[in-house]
């Protein structure tokens, strides 16, 4: 069999670019923000390896700082016993191994974790020793017993072995076989007046003990060799020049490049469209070489020369990239790494090119295929122009760039080596904590000192933070699993349930049912609803409710996908106005377009030098009035705006055009919607996934969610992730309409799902920002259901107030003692406040996902921390097909949300996008810091500041055997679990038995507590608290 032919150089280059693009952020345009794992490119690695490699690649932090973890230890968020348990698990058989007879390895690491050892440069250390009491006073963290031992052993050693001896005797006592006496000992005796040693007070002995210890530590580590640090693998000329010249060529390149990118990708916000945009980024930028932007550049001559050469050669973008790589001397073996480093230098903009190119269906103005290659071609041309200019200006070097690396190598600085003084200082501090006196260390040989240093340095800061983090997660895992194990069982088979069972039992048909998104923000809403209406039942499903579609509202210009980002919908659904209001709708739409066009012209005029002054003069003072009222009186302003806007809004009488009669689906008239068999398939999947195939109530609400707020570029990040960063209201409305269709019900009946004629589905939308619920298509509600609907509606409204009340405990500006009504007013004001950086806190408390029957968690206060996914193992197939289908979606969606919050909190400036305050919305794509920066990916600090960065704990109600089979069946889910990107546990369907994933299999879990705290209501449990709370059982005592 012959070998396949080698790919051509250009094919290899294209493959290298595709590989490099894998490192780019997967964040799309900000209007369709979809949460994702920030380090998705490293998911094939174990979590700890990935975060540490990611920290190196992206220059970010892998974990919280040691100070943050020690603060958590002091507050009890990390338990000392659990931290010590993690240390022993990590060390395994070596935990109790003795180190030089002084201490065990586990004890050493325990102390290194509990007590900070200040890290400094040598000049800082010199200042610290000279200006503080470090050589006169023992560390305050040392226990009384260790302090007493430290001083008494020093005194005994001096009086017994050193006092009065001649120089030779002191040498033997102090250093054993060393050939010369240390001068510091005699100087120390002289300074402290050895003749008065019998009358030395405790302070003098303390000074002697510390100074002797310090000198011993310095002598002990002085000759220990330092491990050489490898030179960083820098392939980009920018890194070489930055090291040699302290000049960042990227700063020169990015100024024009960012302007080009913003103009090319703009989705309608820019004043001037990029000329020749339709010809692609590469041709459009080359055509601008003679513009004012280029003429302002100090290196414009080099840039224009390269542009002219490109035009003359007539190269394609890919050929241009190949030419640039050859000119820079980048060998084919280095292409992938070099291209990845180059793209990551402006990763926000490069990532946006990649996202808009690959998912053009998510933007109004897509870009051509191959745009990322064109971006890279322009980027490298700019790099080459700047580098040529810099080396000519600084070195008068006009030689080819291909040899620049070799020419600069002798000039590069070497990595710093470790300091003996700093090593000594670490041992000096540890000795005080352990009570090691000079007499304990004086007989150590050179090899012993090296062993001690190696043990300390092997437990580096990064390793200490990793250990802290494991204990940090262990506390929450223990708290969660103990709570689930302690919850009283309410499950009861339908066949064996007595007719007199209470209304809330599994055998009784609920008064009404409500299906919500699995979002953890709905956990508190569902809990409050069942507290107010114990005879209702709630379910959790992915918020697109199994209806993937492109959707266009009656007042919207474009279709947007409402489904998880991994799905590309095949159907289009439109909201249409009823026929009797069509003329009114057309007139209002015409008025809205006129007003929008006028506003856009005013916006453009305000950017003009002359017209801008005129517009500011005329409208400046007038615009200040609504600006001030939106900040000072947000609720009143919102009411006024809604009142005045009723003449422009879409008429309320609308419906969804859901049914398609043509064979093929498409965005054109006649091809929009679903065929009846397709609707039946969607309805069956939703009902079977959540286990709602029997006991249907007369009223079933299907409530999607979203978040509406003002002046919030990240609004989409608060919306439904399962709907691709859009509102889930249309999906809830569509699901209700489909399930009310008699033809769909007939099809479901043939498949074994009987929906009673008396059951009515009602679609709805929960605004998680102002905690309001809007219900749709109420004109279709029969009169027979009016009374019970009104009662359920009142209970839903009361739930909104209580949910707002619970949310307000997290807002520092909200009084803890306010009423339910005041809490509702507070969240309404936040949603309408133009100056509010925290309209809501989004997913900032997510930590757990529970997949199972609601009866397992009903009445459990989970503090808005749990994604609640409905699944009934009794209704699943023998091969667990329903569970596998659910987990295939739940794992990546929930883990993506969790990990983005994790990384954005761990390093807000690196992995997140920092504070909202300097952000500027750019091209309807994302935000920049100020007027010119990379696109800031990740989440703003105001969204994650209260978040606890822990990996998601997935608790699945199934057997270990079923879960292990699913891990084998679903490679993506198996990878997340085996590589520890999520934590995994199973809850037995027939008992309270729990198994946890140990990295290889599921092993039994033993609860540390079998009792749960109890409160009569959620309000009673959280009242007066702002921090995360322990879990508790809510409801009657029995």
C-alpha cells in the first residue's frame, strides 16, 4: 500500500492556520454571547495541567492567590481538616516520610499552606531585615510552645556548647567538620556583650536566637546550585526586540490594525463603512495604504513598500502569509507555534474574525470565508514593516529579517537565577514556626541543606494554590452531597400510592405545573413557587425547550438562532401580527424606521466637527434631562417611556407562525415553520426528557427566561445560554402552542403520551433582571380555566416578589430588612438605571448541576447555586437513551457557563474583560478598554465578583453502572469527567446512596453529616445574610 502524497506547502500552511485558530477565544459577537470554556483548546488535558499550561500561554493566573485562599481558610470556607486531608491524599504513601528527622513531608506542607512566607527581591529583603523586627522578634504565628522550645533550646545550646569555649571548640560545636570559624558568631557575642550573658533578658536571647538562626541558614544554602531556567520559546521577532530594545512592536502595529478590524467587522455602528469591504479584508486594507491612517505612521515607507510588492506580485492572502513567514525566517516546523503566538497577540479581534467567519448566521453582516487568513496576512505585513523600521532606526541594520533571530540572540538577557538569600529566608521563617533552634540545624551537612531546600521549593506557590483549590472545592462538594444524602425521601410509586395521598405527593395530579429553564437563577424561583403553592409541580429543561429555530419578532429586522450554539437550526419561525391589526402594525413600523433613521443621522452628525458643535449646542441640554432621570428616577422614567412608547410598539395581538405547509424549510414565505410530524417529534422529546408523560395538570406553564436592562453591553450574557444568548420567551411560547395543537396531541397519543383535553399549556417569559413574568396568548385560554389561572397568576406574581427579595440580599445597595414589595421596586429600578453596572448578577453563584427528579431536591435550599435538570430514571429506556441525550447537552452547556465564570473570576484582567467602567461598545461586536484596545473577551468583574470559582459538581440520579456506560458512549462527556473539568457524583434512584468519581471510577461516598439545618421558609433561612449560605431543608418540621 503506497503512502499518501505529502501535502503542498500551502496546504500545510492552511492546516497550520486552522490548528492555530483553535487557540482563539470562542466568544461570538456580544449580542449573541454564548458562555464557553475559556480554555476549550486544552480540554484534552487534565484540568490542573491545562490551567497551568494555559496560564503560561495566555500570561494569566491558574488559581486564586494564596492570600485569597488563606482568607477563605480564616473564614471557615476552607476547613483545616479538609486541607490537611487533601495534602495527605496528594502525597499518598510519602505523607509521613521524615525530612532529616525534623518534620514529616505532610507537616511541612501543612505549615507552608497555613502561613505565608513573604517573597521579595534581594534589595527588598535587605530593606525588610534592616527596617523591621524580623531579626529581633519571633513570628507572631509561632505557637507559644514552639516559641518556648525555640528560645530554651538556643539558650541550652549556647550555655552548654558555646559559652566559654575557645575558638576551635566553638567551631566543632557550631559546624562540625567545617575548617574555619564563622566571623558572625564572634561578632554576635561581641554586639550582645557575652560577658553579661548570665543577665541577658528574654528579648536579648530572642535576638541572639534569631540572628544565629539567620546566619546558619545563609551559610547552609550558600553553596547549593541553582537549577538553570530554560529560555522562553519566543518565535515572534516582537519578543526578541522587546527583550533587547524594551520597545513593543505590537503597540505600533495594533493602532492601525485595530482600526481596520473594527471597520471591517462593524455590524452597523460605524460612521464610515470600510471601502471595498465586499472584496475582503486583505484587498480592502491594501487599498488603504495611501490614506491618512498610513501617512501618520512613522514606519509608513516600509509599510507602503510591502504593499506595493504585494500588489505587484498579485499574491493571494495565503500566499502572502507564506511569503511573510519566509521573510521572517520561520521554518515550517515552527509554523503552528508561531502562527498561534501571532494570533494570540490580538486574540480578541482574531477570535472575532474566526467566529464571524464560521458562524455568519449569528450576525447581520457576515464576512467571506477565509477572512481569518486575510487578517493574518495583513497582520504579518504590518509586523514586517514595523520590525524593518525598528532595526534600521536602532541598529542601522538593513540585512534580511530571516537572520534577525541569530543576530539578536547574543544581546538577549538571560533568565534570572534563584537567590541564596531568599532561600535562606524561607528556611529562617519555617524554623520559627516549627520551633527549630540553631542547635537543630547546626549539624546539617551540605547534602541535608540541599534536601531541605528541595522539599520546600518542590511545593511551589502554584502547587500550594492548587492544593488550596482542591480543599476549596472539597468543602462545597461535601456540603452538597451531605445535603442530598440527608434529604427525606418523597418518592413513591404511582401504583402503590393510596387515593388519599396529599396533593403534593407523586400520586396526585398537581393543581398546575411549570416548566422552567435549568438555569440556576430559576432554582430560587421554583423553590419560592412551591412554598407558596405546595400543590404545584415544577420541571427544568434546557431553555430552548427542544425547539431549535431561527426566530424573528414582529418588530425585528433579522432572524436570530434560539438554540444552543452547537446546533445550527433548520427551521425559521416568525412572529406575525393578527390580520385586524396589520395596517396599524405597518404604520408603527414605518414610524419606528423614520425615528431610527433620524436618530442615526443625528448620531453621525454629532461626530462631524461643524455639525457636532451645532447638535451639541441644540440638543445637549435637552439630552441631559432624560439622562438624569434615568439615573435618579429610573422606575418613573421607565413607566413614562413605556407610556409614550405604546404608540410605537408592535400591537399586542400577535401569534407565532409555526406551521409549514411546504416540504422544504427555509426563511422565505411558505417555508417558515415546522410540519406537524416535526412538531410532534419536538413535543415528544421535551416531555420524555423531563418525565412529564403522565399526571398532567389542567394548567402547564412553559416559561423561558431572559434579562432586560439599560446601558449593558453584556446583556446577552445574562440571557438564556440554551437559546444562544437570546431570550427564551419565544421558545416557551412556541412549545405551548405546539403542545396545545390537537394534531400534535393525537400524534403523541399514538406514541404513548396521553395529554388530557382539559390540559392547557401557557407560554411565558421570566425577566430575571426585574423579576417579572409575562404570559402569552391568553386570549386562547378557555373560560373553564379562568379561575385557576388567576390563582396561579397571583402565586407567580408573589413568587416574583419573593425571588426579588432573595436576590436583593446580594446587592450592597439594597437594605436587608426591606419588604417583598420594596425588593421588587429595587430590582425594577436596577434594570432601568442607566448608571447601574450590576443590573443583576447573572450566573455568579453557579456551582452545582443536579439531574434527576425534582422530588429529590424539593424543599432543599440550594442558594441559587444549582442547575436543576428534570429527569425520571423510571421512564428511561433500558440503555439509558434519555439520560444520555440530556447529558450530551447539559454537560457542555453547564460546564461552559461554570468554567467561563471560573476563569473570569480567577484572573479578571487576563481571562475576563476587567471592569465595565472603561468599556466602550465597538461595532456591535464586543467591548474595548477606552478608544483603542483588543476586544475584551470573557466576563466583566461586576458579573463575577461574588462568584466562588469552583468546578461544577454534576450529580446524576442514576446508577454507577449506567453512568460509566454513558461516559463510554459520549466521548465529550467522558473527557470532561476523566480530565476533571467537572466533578461527578451519582445519586441512586432507589436510595440515598451516593457515589463519587475518583478519577478512574465511581466509588461510594460516606457523608460527614446526616442532619440538615431546618427553616420554616426560605426567607427565614437567608434573612440578614449577604454571603453564600449553607444548604438547609425548608418547610414543615415533619
